[in-house]
C-alpha cells in the first residue's frame, strides 16, 4: 500500500500549507460552481466536455481542469461560462526501480493537482472522471473536505483493470490501485457510471450506489450532407493520399473538382458521388492495449484476397483516427502491407471534422475490448449518432449498445470480421442488403441525444442540491 500512503502523506503536507485559501475565499462561496476534472487530455475526453457544456447551458459556472495536449471542441472554447484551467502532464522519472518511479510520479501529480485545485474559484461540486483515478480521487476528496464541496465520480471504467493490461492482474501496483479505487471511491457523495453492468458491479463489490448515465451522441453527430462531405474530402486530400481522386471517369468534365469519393461541377455547383468510388471504412482509437488492431489488419488481408479471387467487392479506404502510445507500432505494421485495393491512413482529425467524417462513412469498425467488461465504446455511440452501421468485437456488456443484425454486427475474430465485410460490401454501393437496412434502422430509432439524456438523469441531482 506504499503508493496510497505516499499520496496521503503528500496531500496532508500540502493541504496544511494551503488551508488558508479556504478562509481567504469563504466570502465568495461556491455559488453553485462546478469543477469538472480529468487527469488526462481534455481534447480526448469528450464526455467531460459534454458535462461542462451541459452545466454551462443551465447557467452553472464551470472550471474545466485537465491536460491541454489536444484542442477541445470549439463549443467548449467559446463558452463564456466555462473556464479552462490547464495542468501540465508530468513525465516519469527515469531513475531507479519502476515502482519507485511510479510512486515519485503520483506524489508529484498529487502535489500539482492539489495546488491547482485549491487555486481555482471555490466549487460547490467537483465532478471527476475515473479512470485515471490515482491520485486524482484522493486529491479531489481532500479538496472537497477543505471546500466543503460535494464529490461526484463519473466511472468510465476501473483504473486497476486498465493497468492490468500492461502489468497483469496480480502485479503489486494493480493490487494497490484496486484497493485504492475501492477505498476512495466509497468516499464520494454521488456517482455516475456508463452501463447498468457497472452500476451493479459497483454496488455488489464496492457498496457504491451509482446512477447509469449512458454515453449519448452530441447534437453535431449526424449524417453529413453531400456538399459538406465533398468539402471535407477536398480538405483531407491536401494531406492524405487516399482522399485524392485516383482516376478520371469518362463522365467527369474538366470543370469538375474531384475527391476519391465525390465530384463537384463548378458550373452548377452540384455534388455527386463518384461512380466506382471506394467504400469508406472508419475506426477510431486511443491506440492502447485494449484494442488489437491486428484483428482489423488481418481481416483486410482476407478482404484483399476475396477481390483477387474475383469476388465483386469495392476498393476500400480505411481511416483509423486517434492518438496514443501504440500508434507508431501499428503504423509500422501497416507499412509492411502491400494492398492493391485497400488504402489505409491514420490521421488525427480536428474536433469539428471528426463527426463530419463519421457522417460521411459507409461502415464503422470498433475493436474496443473493455478491460473490465463493464464499459461501452463511446466511438460506437458517436457512429450511431451519425446513423453509421458498426461491426464491433464482442465483449460482455456490448449488447447494451450494439444489437446484432439490427444496428450492426458483432464479431469475435478476424475471420468473422472479414466475412462480415464481404457480406456487407457485396454489390456496393447499391441500396439493397444489410448495410442499408442497418442504416435505415438507425435513422428510424430516434436516438436520445446527450443534452436530453443529461437533463433527465443528471440535472435533477444538481437541482435538489442547490
């Protein structure tokens, strides 16, 4: 329990030195202000951005605290009720045993986070994302004691299960993280979680009562009009080869502006989809251990073989978006592939372009396998918001989101995914077949959006605790 004890010692020392801040700001009071915090990159924390926007929409002053490695959505940046407080990502010490490096890092993070949180305007609530929760849950709890604020934890997963993907479930650090998460998680005032399965698990194993707040797409995740698709393709074609027009058909006039998927006649401004266009396959990832992209790459090898064997299938452009630690590793694997009918690119998209590309794609693929078996992939939520059918790899509670043969397909390995790609893209781009059926089902489903879901689930909590 060395890491947990070290965190508490650091917090105690700093808290004593900073207690005067509470007295200094007592006159101002919390005034219903909310600190939305994540010890991670704000630009890649959409759910916490959504929380901030929803709180601001209801007149709450919001302090949004986290790393600023990538730019948050413009709606967050432009909102007058949201103040972003950046914290610096700390690198691990490269001296001594691994466990010593880890303990030093979390002490430094705890000190930095406590200092930053005690400098902000006093909040009535601290809404914290977990994971990562070590050391942020303990820090947030101490801050709430000092400010007399309410601590709300939004459970996206269990941090110790994410750590176990790297170290194994029996590793000392994983066991410490599990003990810590259960202990400090129990000290929160309120809790949200992302699935009913996690809600039940929190209650049964940790005696933590949580409210299920499913991820829902924001309003800007929707089908993209053809004109906007063309503008996006032309923008991406300046940087990424797969979006460029590959050849000129006889029907294309010299006045046409072309991408790999669309063409626009400058004389009349009309946009049409290019005849013989490739299918656009999209996946997004944080390039971490809970997503094995070799499954997709193997399926694409089989798909290429199907075409070479004479099966009538379209060429593919496969776009895998995101940032993360394993991106370079997979890019090296991709570079070794030599396809004739498939192009792969791995861009990082601006926050405003990502929903536009989802709304333009033909099929989504999700390789997220929950480390706990209790969380759901937000990328699929966003894809469904854009009425984009999905092929998703199986894990325990996926059925709470993906309905097999209704809004997409569930696969267990690369062979099954390859067969699904073949079946869905046969005779593409005709409007017959399951791909179009899934899209129509999504269009008819009248999905609840984030704002509506948040108002129904979260807003009552803040109203009863004014």
